[in-house]
């Protein structure tokens, strides 16, 4: 919860970088080298790190045409099946790949090839991997909640 609220503030840094770039480019006719990469990193961090918070808040899009017609027990069973069959396998594969992805980037000191600024990419790739880890943890918490809902031990 605290991470999600903290990451929400990243949007302000993104807005500041975008506004600065607009002024630099259009008013001062002096575009920056760094703005594209920074806004890309800020937006990606905001979006990815916010995914676990969004799951916690139950704000992800869900097709509820059938779900809302199920009993609480049926909803819990469907949620648990979704986590076991779809969510956990995908998240574990993505997390494993993300660890390799970020590790390799760190080993080779990978830099961006998009701008002349060429920032290092491994901090951002680490954030991508960390966000997958937080999303997996939140998925585990949601699975436990579904189990409690199924057994009638929900608070």
C-alpha cells in the first residue's frame, strides 16, 4: 500500500519533465537530450509499480457479466483458478526472465540507444523486475483472500 502511494508521486516528476521539455523545445528553441528517456522511465515506473497497488484496490478491468452472477463461493473458486492457472505461471516466468534481463543489462552496463544522452538502462530494468515481484506478492495476497472467502474465514 505504501509503495503504491509513493509511486503515485512519480507522475509529478513525469509531468515536470514533460512541461520543462515543452518550454525548452517550443519557447527557448533548445530541446533537451534527456527528456525522452526520463519521461519514458518515469511513465514506465509509474505504470508498472502501480500495477500491484491497482490489484490491491481491485481496480483492474474485469468482465463481470458472469462473475457478478456467481455466489461468493463461486467467485472465490473462479478467482483462485485464475490465479493458479493464469496469473502465477505467467508472473513466475516474467519474474525469472526479468531477473535475467536486468542482470544481463547490469553486467554489460547497457545504455539506451535512443537519445544522445544514453542513460544506463539497468536501473530501469531493475524497476521492471521489482514491479513484477510486487505484483506477484500482491497476487499471493489476493489468492489467500480468495481462499479465506471460500472457507468462510474472510474478515
